[in-house]
C-alpha cells in the first residue's frame, strides 16, 4: 500500500464548461464521498493525481481546507483517445480499514477470508447428509 499526499481545492461551479476550464488549468474535477460524510466537489492537480493513479493500490491523503482525508479511487474516467484524466470519484476510508487490493479489484482481507471460511464450515456441518423423497412423486423429464 502506498499513501500519497495531494492537495485539493473546493469547487463551486459545475457542468461541462466548468470542468473544461479546470482541465485547461491543469486540474481534475473530483468528488469525495463515503462513511456518512457529505459529498464534496473538489479539484485535484492533474499531474500529481495521474502519477499517483499509476500504482495498482493507492491511498490518497487529501488535504482540503486544513483537514486531511484518507481516500481511495472508486471510479476513474479518462478521455478515450488521449487518455488524460477527466473525472475521479474518491471514497473516504478510515485508517483502521485494512483493504487488500489488486489491480483487478478489491479482495477480502485475511481476517475476512477466515471468517467466511468458518461460516461456510458451520453451514456445511449443519447440512443434512442426505435428502429422502418418495420416487412416486418425482417426475422424469
């Protein structure tokens, strides 16, 4: 896991024209949401963000209005031909969250995997050995 510090500025103008103006200035429109927080519209520096997103697993330490927010990219939109960043959705995470992530998506942590295995073992132990049904009631297709 790599944690990269990035500074965000709050934005109040929305729409296609506002997003184009931001991109011309070298910024990327983004939103930060999650964990019961209010949705925040921000702009992030394009070059720093693009370098950060080249890693398969990255946690961004976003500084916004003298507050630091830990966030992970949830959705990344790129221009189809030139591949520059158009928009990024960031989801807020807590420092306690241990998420194992690969380049292909989110995997369960070792603790969650053990808990899942224990649950499945308990379900398998509770299942009956055999199910009996009268042959006369079974129809053959």
